[in-house]
C-alpha cells in the first residue's frame, strides 16, 4: 500500500509482538484510566460513562415525550373530549415534537456514537473527552429545565417548527415561544460540539491500518451524520436567533408589513428540518448495517454501495427542503426540482435497504431481539419511505398537506428509520457493557407489542388524513373520524406497553461494567467486541480487514496480552494514537485530558445563560454567561502545556512524536470544523439578506459614503494580514506573535466600530424595516466575533506572560490565528454585501 | 484536498448544479419570467455543463489495484453515476414545464 504520511507499512509485520509483557504496564493503564468515585461521577470524561449518561438522558426524554403522546391520544380518543383544553394540547403536541426531535433523536444517535466509536475504532477515547462531557451536561441540564416549562404552563405552543407569524410577539405574547427559541440554543451548541468530536474522532483516531475501505459502516454513517449537523444546524441556529431578535427587539425579519417575510423562516427551518430526518436516519441505518451482518454471520452485501448510499443521502437530502413548502405558492419551475430531489433521495435509502435484505438472504438469520427489531425496522421504514415518495409528488402533497396522512408518514419513517434500529442497538450492544444480558423473553414481547401497536396507530392514520382530518387540532366532531382515532389510541397504548417492558428489562438486567461484561454473544466481527476496560482495548490492533474478529481468531487474545500498539501508557498520561485520515497510519500520540470541574461548570452556566435569558432575568443571565466564558478559558488553559517526552515508543520499537501542530493536528481540525459552522451561519445570513431584498428591492435605502466602506475594508484587511503573519513569526519570537494576535483583534474591533458608527450616523433603525434589521443582525454577528477575537488576543498575551508560549508548541497561536483570520475575512464579506446591496448592485 | 474532491466529485457536481438551477429559477421568478425561454435555456446549459463535468471526473478516476484505491474508485464512480442520473432526473421535468 502506498504510504500517505511516509510511514513504513512493513512495520505492521512486527505485530503481534512475541514474549511476555511486564505486569506493571497493565496496572499503570488501569490506574490512569481508573473508575470514578463519589462526586467524580459528575466530572468524569471517559466515553464509557459520558456515552452511557448521554444514552440514558436521551432515553429519558424519549419516555417523557412518549408520555405526552399518550396524553394526546387520550384526548383524541373521543370526539369533543374535554380531557385537555386547547392551550394545554397545543403545548403538549409542541413539546412532543420538540423533545422527540431535539432532545431524543439527535442526542440519542450522537450518544451512541460517543459510546461506541472509540471501541469500534480501537481508540482509547474520543479526541476531546471534555467536549463530549460538556455537550452532554449542557444538553441534559438545559433539556430538563426546558421540559419542566410544561408543568407551569410556559411550554412553547406553536408547533415544533414554530412558524411565524403565529410565533411572533403579536400572536404569541408570552414567553412560551422564547422557551423554544432560547431553550434549544444549548441543544444546538451541544449537537455541534458532538459533531466536531465525531468528525475528528472518525477521521483521526482510528486503529492503525483501518483505512477508509475497512471503516465500519456505523463509523461512516456517524461521519456523514456529523458533517450534516455542521451544514444543517447553522440554519436553525440563525433562524432561532432572528426570530428571538424579532420578538425581543422588534426587528422585523418575518414581518411582511415591514419588509420581512414569514417564508424566510420556512426556508431556514426546513434547510435544517428535512436533512434532520436523514441526520437521524443515517446513524440508525449504520447500526442496522452492523447488526444484520452479526445476526446472519455474513459480511454486509454491497459494502461499497452502502458507503456510496450514505454519502449520497448526505448530499441529496439538502436538496429537499422545499418538499415541505409546496403549498406556499412557489413557482412551478422551482418546485419541480425539489419534487424530483424528494423522490431521488429515496434511491440511496433504498440501496441500503436492498443491501440489508440481500445480507439477510445470503446468511442464516439467528433469531434474537436485535434481529426482530432490525427486520421490523425494514418493514416499517419501507412503508414510510413509499408514502414519502407520494408526498414528494406536488399534486398529492397539496391534498395531503397538514393532514394526519403526513403524521402517519413521518412516524413510519422515524419509528422505522430510527426508533426500532435504536432499540435493536440497545439489545445488540448491551452485552458489551453490562454484566447481564437483556431478557430475550421481555424483548420479544416488547417487539411484538411495539410492532403491532405501531401499525394499529399509524397505518389507520393514513386514512384519517385522507378523510380530511387536519393535524394539530385538539378535538373533532363526532364523525367518520371517530373510529380511526379510537383505533390509533389503542395502538398508541400498545406501543407504550412495549416500551414499558423495555424499561422493566433495562431496570432488571442492565448492570454497567467496563470489564466484567457478557461479551460478544452475537459473535460480531468488529473491534468494539474486543475485551475492553475503561482504557478501551488493552492494546490497539493493526486492522487488516472489515471484520477483524472473524478473520483473525487470535486477535482478542493478542490484544488482551498487549501484543499490539500502545500496550502501556507511553507518557504516563491518558493518550491515544492519532492516525492519518485515509490510510490510518500512526502520526503522533495525543495526550488526553482527565476529569475536571471546568467543563462541567461551563455546561451548567451555558444552560443557565440561555434559561435565565428566557425568563428575562437578564443580569443573572449575563453573570451566568460570564461564568461560562471563565470556565471555558480555564478549561482551555490546561491545553498545550509543556511536553516531557517529545517522542515515545508506541509498541514494537515504533516511535512517534507526542505533539503536532498545523493541519496534522487534531486541534487544527476541530477549529476548522468549528469555523465551517460559523461560515454556514454567515452564509445563511447572506441568503436571508438576498432573499428579503428580492421581496421588495425598491424599498431598500440609499447608499452610505464609500470612504467609510474603504476604511473598514482596509482595517479588516490589516487584521487579516496580522492574523496570518502571527503563526509564521511564532518560531522566531512567540511574544511578537502574541502581540500580533492582539493587534489583529484591535484592528478588527476598529473596523467594526467604524462600520457600526457609520450606520448609526446614517439613521439606521432596525425596527423600521427588514433592511435595518438585517444590517443590525450582520453587525451583531460580527460583533460576537470581534469579542471572541479580542478575548483570544488577550488570552495569547496572558499565555505569553505565564511563560506558556514556547517555540516548539505553536498550536495555541495557530488556532487563534485561524479564528482571527476567519473573523477578518467574514468582516470583509459582510461589509461588501451589506453595502453593495444598498448601492443597488 | 484533491483526493477528497475526486472521491466526492459526483455528489459535489450535483450540489453545484442544484444551486445553479435554483438560482436561475429564483431569478426567473423574481423577473416574473418563469415561462420564458431564457430560464430553460440557462438551465439546459448548466445541465449540459454538469454532465460534461461528470464525464471529466470519471476520466480522472484512475488508480492501481490496491484495496483502498479500488474502494475509492468504486465509490467515486458510483457517486458520478448516481449524480449523473440525479441531474437528469431533476432537470428534465423543469425543462418540459
């Protein structure tokens, strides 16, 4: 194989090593990756614990949202029922959708990624363990507080998609809508943090030799899932920001009377919302592609096609957002593309289904609970997919839009495409981390109750919809709708009973352990089934095939005896091997952080910031925000510390460095992905600007003086130059690089002030017209970057003063430079866009 | 970066084509000219360019018989074929409108 990094592949022949390993190295490994005690369970960062917390948290929200569904079905069981009043029903259906989508579905699959990926890739942990823990705590604490709003009648009530003008201040004057808009803010942050972790983890911390052709399908799907989050979530972040700004400050982005347009919300929301279905589906499909080969003891048929399908789904799903807007009066020319894309996206999804069916046919199914749920999932998902193609047909969509037909379709897709695979995954992977296996008897009962209940509830709902019953109504007259509604309610309780059995099974039988587990009872072939501890596998194997445990019967023993990479702790700290993205060649050893209170504090105060803002306790919210920033800075301070060992032996005499910087380093990759997120938000803001301009271009104001534009552009360009020069100067004079970082921030701040003061002098009023609101939004967004860039500049100076900027460790200054260069580039584009349109270009 | 671009060439060309035809359709709608000839001609030209780009990408996909290279080539070629079909699939109805 051609080397990607210059690594000699013949070195792999040294493994498995011969001869006894010292007993002390295993003891040291256990000491370093020790089990938490007492309060350490809160500060723990190990993926086994954080992943389990995450899965548990997501499952809790699934149960809570499920209870809300049962309450809704109880209300709809009888015509003109008085079990719930209209307002409570509105809050409950909004919370059901919101909690299922934002607090269960996306976090659940992200959680399984964090739980399974390190073991599956034979990494010691995810590359940023504190980031995973931060993501979990921000999500869990914020999510619980958000959910509690329903107990005091303050839950959002505008549907999970929160369309304005219904959710504008005029029609939703309370703080219910704000709970949604600000409440999911921390969930978005959490999802993006997890996505960064997963992208870097999959591409950079695989076991040596695990080139992309040998990457397990679950890892492929998690990689595409994470990239899709990075592309799609910025749109909803921007949408929520704009609507909250409209509600709080009366900036009219969605007010048609003042140059705004409610359709902008729909574009932004569905650019996130439709890919979100695939964001949820792809990891679940990845789980299916792992479970089905194991239960049939047959390699996945059409592995390469499945990879292609995952990639194609990731792309095409972004061309389907208008699928939800066919009734809004868009021109037929546009709707034709989206209709075609809506149908086309079923092709890669179908490709995966055919691969599963072929694998089931090629092997011999060993019936077990995961097998039942996996096969049940195929049946349900295919039915949901077919009605999806029906809804992609514009004329049919006009008929079925906003009826129960759509409710039936989306539940078939989400339950078949995500819930059943997830439960299959619970039963399949539980033996990997539990002392006892889950009950086959209870699991099969749960399956049949859920499978039958699913069809009883939702199959009939197609007809309810075609009979004309609209969604989101709290009651209905005694009519033809009564019987199908009663049947659906019976089915919903059957599903509830099935889920209850799973809960009972988990309580009775799931006993977490990292070492003393049931093990590989399904005889699967991938690395997560190696004997593990909190350090993941004892040593990190060289991967030679897609199913290494099937192809090398001695692998588990050799790994357990420490005969592969990193049988010890080479540096005396937590560490993992960073490998190259294509061939997975060892590049360097990453030193990893241990437990800490700072990421926990940052999470608590981040959630506090958003929630206190929602209940309008502004000063407390600001204090919470400042504390969150303080915790994050303190957390960052512990990174990039002096190196004791510059190069270490990672096994069989192979030496690698313990430090890397620039595009080779995992930190650089993480910052780059973060900047893609920022860039996407900015791109969506530019789309919003052009979109609203296109509504009423004649009402946009006159030009501002060009001299000011050129001054701001010059200052921004100087800031960009300083940011780019700083890392180049670092090797000679770290102090000068730190000063340049501060200078870059100062120039950027000046550019912002010049621009903002000029708009102010021109009488810009964000409340008067959407143009003013958009310019103010650009200024606010850029202002946020100015503040962060300034903080980074000061941080660089503080590190220099503390003696932490050493010539051989440029990673910190490189990250700061990357961020500041992006911020300056963004300023240049924002200045040009906001003023070019005013000039009438 | 070049490796990734070639690996994802099919879906990437699809994305560029999709954005282009969406922009053309939006401009036509803005000018109230969705039923005129020029939007359809513009979409036709962009589509022809996309199809040529697919063929060009396909011609660049060479490599040895190593397992990783074969995998990359197979997935990349599959992406090109899928993208080719998707572009035709979503453009033809619009041109026929």
